[in-house]
C-alpha cells in the first residue's frame, strides 16, 4: 500500500499548498 500512501501524501500536499497559497 506504499503507492496508495504516496498518492494520498501527494494529494494532501497539493491541498495544503492550495490552501496556504490559493491562486487568484
């Protein structure tokens, strides 16, 4: 389930980045 975890991490990371610095 390493791939799944990686995918989840990437998703969370993207969400975090978007949340911290949303593009107009």
